[in-house]
């Protein structure tokens, strides 16, 4: 029994031919999906911790809205330096948020660039990181968070200590009142 070989696939068996067709089909579908989905970004806002005494860690947050041409909910990833973080989508609107925290001493003053990537961009970045090559993935959007540094703008005494002293005074007052009422 003779089997016809397709000249552009160069397959030795039916299984290899099936794999080649499957890979070709996936490549065509992913390219058509990628070309069809474009996103418009708006309402970008950022936040960073500035008060050293009121928080135990420094937090950086970037929020944005995205309207994509495809009806499906877009999935984004954020690249910050060498780290890749998931972007969380809001269930009510087209709002997205990425956040991370670090020890006060580890988070330095200055700008932090958050590169928003699609799933395809994330995959390309991961491939480049695994192979040790530099990535030239173009982000869908770049957001800059300006971290001015931390200031000591609150009380000299930590709030946990004040809460403990307040609870202790309240307990002492209640105990004193109870002992006076029971005499």
C-alpha cells in the first residue's frame, strides 16, 4: 500500500505527518488570534508606599483599564526587571492590576518600569530567559511607577505599641471598676 507524501512536510510516517499538520495548524491559529486581538489601554494609575512607619513592607501597584478587540477576557502578564508577575483582572469591569511588595531596604528609590505583556509575549520572554538570550519582546504597554522613597511621617512610637498600651489601660480600668463595684 502506497501513501502519498506531501512535499512540504517531509514526513517519514503517518504519525510524523499528523504532528507536522498539528503544529502547522496551531501556528496558523495562534497567529490569526494574535493579529485579531489588539488592546487599548486607559486610566493608568500607580501607587507606592511612602510612609515607612505605617507599613511593614513597601508596596508598588499599577492599575489600568484595557479594552481589547476580541470579546474574550484578555490575560496579561507584567515584566518588572527580571521578574514576571501575573496581572489580576477585575470581575466587574475591564480593570487590571499588578502589585508586588518588598522589604523597605530592598525597594530602592526611583522609577520602576512595568511592561504589560500578552500571553504570547510572556511565552516569548520565558523562552528567551530559559535560553539565556536577551529578550526583544515588545510590550503592549509600559507603565512607569515613580517611587519617591520612604519618609518617616508618622509617630515616633509604633502603632502596635500604642494599641497594646491602650488595651492594657482599658483592661486595668475595667478591672479597677469591677473590684470597686464588688466591694
